C-alpha cells in the first residue's frame, strides 16, 4: 500500500480512504455506502489497530452525510437534511450512552473567524433546557426534551485555557451522559467543503486538520462519551496541491515544490460564499441537535 503523503492533512475519515479499494474489503475497516431520504450517507468503521494505521484515525465509527449546498436549497431540502442528521446523531448518541440523559453541547472554534465559527454559531441556535428542568419542572415536562446544556469555550488564544480544561470543569458541574462537540474541520477535497457533515464516536482533536493540534476532547480526557459533529470548511493549500498532483498521476513531489512545502509556505482555502454557508449550516446543525435530543415522549406525541 502506498505511503500517505505527509502534506495531505484532513479531519475527514472518508478522505483518508479515498485511495483504498474498499469494495474488495480491507482488513480492519468496514465501509458501507447508504442513503436516507435520498441523501447519501457513508458509514466507516475502524475496527482494530491495523485499520487505525491505514486510515490514520482512531478506531470507531465515522458517518458522513452529504447534504450538498444546503444554503442554496429550498426549505423542503433543508427540513429533509435536518431529519436525516437528527436520526444519525440520535443513533450514535444512544450507542455511546444507552441510558441517554443530560447532554452537554460544546461549540468549538473561534467565532471571529468565519470558517471556524460553525461550533459557536450552532450553540447560539440551540434550545437549552437543563436550567428549566431545575427552575420549572412542570414546564420542562411539556418541552419533551432531554436536559440540554451548551457552551462555546472559545480557543486557547482567546482564553489562555485549553478547551478540554474548560469542558472538564463544565462536565463536572453538569454531569452529562454525553458531550456533543461541534467544530469546523479541514478536508483534502474541495468537493466536501461546506457540503458534508461528519459524525464520529471517537471525539475530536481541535485544530488537528490545520496542523494546530490541541488536547483531544474525548472519553479518555473527559471521562464522558463524546460524539463529534463537524463540517469541513477549509483545505490546506499544501494538501490541495499534493492532492491535485496525485490525481494527475504524479506519485513523487518535485524537489523544488517539496522545499516550498517544508518551508511552511502554505495557507488555507475556503469557499468564497463561506459566510452564507456557515450561517445556514450552523442553523442546520442546531435544528438537528435539538431534534435528536427530543425525549421519547415527544416522539410518541408526534406519532
């Protein structure tokens, strides 16, 4: 198997298996292409250490939902995407925490940078209910929702505090059954930018896709199951160049280009309409998370 280029960086598990013949089966990896209400859904499961080495991601489940350019779609397409995402989030949440109870949503990222604002903007659109359960139990019962709390911890450059440290303190106070970490991601494919949502039961390492890896937000560091929800919004220019060379059949990077890449002369590429895309995608995630954690009573009432 060809060694992966060190310049190809991506948070997307689906990106990391694009050169594998998964139809023939690869040891340590299960891959299924599916659809829900006409929306493509891929399910990738890394089952052992060999799969981890091949993909370069920790073992666990990765679900990629291709919602397309949702900011250009009509309301019917938007509602369909909300429904599909809510269902996928709920399935992963119940697998991680069978006795699902209070949920803490963490909107990771820097709200001042448009391409990194998915997490904070998603939190802004949530309907938080944990405080209502304590202040007005009868009203809370009528909301048909699990206790939901949320925060946007910012980034270490703004706070001087690692994200995982803030979440650890919040988790100790809230005692959630599950933490949902929402973040912007990096992809190696421009086709995935702002058009796909990745869900994973492995947690998340903020900044890893852009070479600014912080302490992981996962079960090991927080003591609570972590479900990550991410949308790719940027491509590293080095990654973009190398990916295009590979697609063109060039297996070796020219020495002059390698020198430029190793000197760190790279930047990040994002769609020109990323402001509109991020606003609508954040609304999509807010709606999906709200729906995913509606209580069973609400589902019964709706039925």
